[in-house]
C-alpha cells in the first residue's frame, strides 16, 4: 500500500512523489511570503523620510532700535516661530538665541528659508556677511525680510537684495509714512491662501526699488496711498519727485511682494510690522506665515497656515528690555 503524507495545505500526497512536491510547496510558500513582505510599508524608513523632509526655518532678530512695542524684532519672530511650530505642518523653527547674525553658522545647515527682522540700512545684520549669505541664497534657500530689514544701502547690499528678493526699500526713492492701507484686492497666490481683505494702521513703506520690469515679482499687498502720506518735505525717507508723481498718477503701491529667483529660490519682502500690535490682526499674521512656508518651498494649506489669535497678554511676551 502506498503511504501518504500531508502537504502544506493539508492535501494528501502520494509518498512516491512527496519529496519533490514538498520542495515545490516550500518554494511556492517562500515566493508568496517574499512578495507579501515586499509590499508592507517600512514604517521606520517612512519616519526617517518624513524627518528628512521637515523644512527648517531660521529666524534672525536684530538688536533693539525703537521704543517699547515698536520694532520688536525678537518678539515678532517668536510669534511667527511659535505659530509655525504649533501649526501641525512639516516645519522646524530655530530662533537665533542672541541678537544679530548667528555666531554658530551651523544653524544654517539644511535651512529651507531664513526670516530676518532687524534694523536696516547701515545697521543691517547682513551687511558684514553679504558673501556668506549670498552663498545660502544661491543654494536655493529662501528669505523673508520684515519691515526695516527690507531697507538696504545702495551699492552691493542693494544689488544683493534685488537678487535675493526682487526689491528693497531704497533711500531717496522709497518712503516710510504711517497709514492704514486697505487690502481688498488680493492676487491668487499661495501666500494669500485663507487671507481675507483687511486694513492695519502701521508704518508701511512704499515705492520700493524693484528689479527691471518687476520680472519674477508678484505684488501681494498693494494700495494707493492717500495724499497725506506725502505731506512731509522731500528727504531720504519722507518724499521725492518720483514717488509724488507715482501717487499723483494713481499708481497703487506695493508694500509686500513675492519673488521667484531666476536661478531658483524664493524671497518675500514685507514692509509692515513697525507696530508690534499689528501681529494681533489675524490676516496680517497669516500673510507672513504663508510667506515663510512659501519661501521654504512648502505647500501652503488651502486655508492658509493655521493662525492663532494673539491676545493682549501674549502680545507682550518676549519683548526686549527697552
């Protein structure tokens, strides 16, 4: 009588062929197992990949320059960094722990974008480091300049600002009045995602110096300034024939703009934020948060970066001792 043996599935096999079939079953099972495991996600690799794709955002804050609740460089950066860190988005924020350019240059390693909020012109934190910062920009790192940080000296600083963010505040060309523009005509752009029309009284610089034909520049916030913004006599920041002519002709003035660099990388200039309380306006804050994400090459959510409400107590946190 021919004996029997059970195969891997319980099917009885004749003993004379059992050895060959047993090897066939083992081979088939191994192939099935290999195919199945090859389609199981590698969770550890996924976590590592997600960590590698985190956008690192570096914040540079200038030394105190004005009185309390004005030009609050560090406190303003802290509001932005905290909002981004708590947004649930794939970002990591690092605020330089001291005023001025980073002493530890490794903070720029793997940075996606750099936010600069500081004194401008001769006191700009980037002036002594133009070449080093230019290397970052040429590698595709983004940049955001806030308020006075948009003002550069003529010559090499101004030329570099044009390369990095497409425009800058230029003495004897740009002006710095306090006024309340109304932003009720917003362009379709990731930076305006979730932003509603708004108005904030602040020191909004305008009549920026832009690249030729504004190539690569997208105006984000614009309005026609009222005549009272030019009541002061001509001066470095108060007025000049060119700006008076532009306003008289009814040309809307750009106070915030996005820039796509021809060689890669993105820049954003934002002239508001003299008044620290302006950050309490949700749309004001959202524009800058969206811009930071955009310059970091991150997808801006359809409704914009989640934006916290900043109450009267929170707006007084992290202020410089003045």
